[in-house]
C-alpha cells in the first residue's frame, strides 16, 4: 500500500509536534501553566489534524486539562485549582441567568417555528396580492 506525499507530510508534522511536546514535558522538573498550555495546544493541533471534530476536541481537551488542574493543584496556596473551577461554575451560571441572552435561543426557536409552518411563503404571497399595483412592491414586502 502506497501512502501519498500529503499523508506523509501530515503524519511527519504530527510526529514532530508530538515529539516536541514530549521533549518539553520530559525536560522539566515541575509542570507550570505555560507547559500545560503548550501541551494542550499541541494535542489540539494533532487531534484536529487526525480528523476529530473541532468542537469535541476543544471540549475534551478542556475537560481533560481541567481534571489535571483540579487534581494536581497546589493545595497549600489555599486550593487555587479548586477556587478557579468554582469561579468557572459561577461565571457560567451568571452568563446563563442574564436576561438579555435568553432572547437568543428564543429567537432561533421562533425562526424554526416560522420556517416549519411555511409562514414566510404565506406572508410573501399575501403581500404580493395586496401590493401588486404599488411600484417597488417586492422591496416593501422584503422590508415587512
């Protein structure tokens, strides 16, 4: 089985990225936030190059590294990892309880209902009948 040149380039690029990440991880005594960030970036790039969906890749890496941060956090500094995760939960709740942002899913739901009920076709047909003799009736119908 012969592998195309593009695949060789992609596989060698992924191998180079993974080798650099592994060399970085093995060369340090303690992992800092910068090391975790570079490791996460390299794993995200490799996962996307392998063809995983971007949304699931980002979600999985976020959950994986949040788990690392939670279980390897310095507990002598007042549980900084625990406080960070608690702040993430509080921020997510405050965003979800914002009254202005509630309108976004409701607007999308309204558009879905209008599309499924064929209301747009009925609206254009009735406006065409009502404004047939008016110059620019298509523009008026579009504005309404």
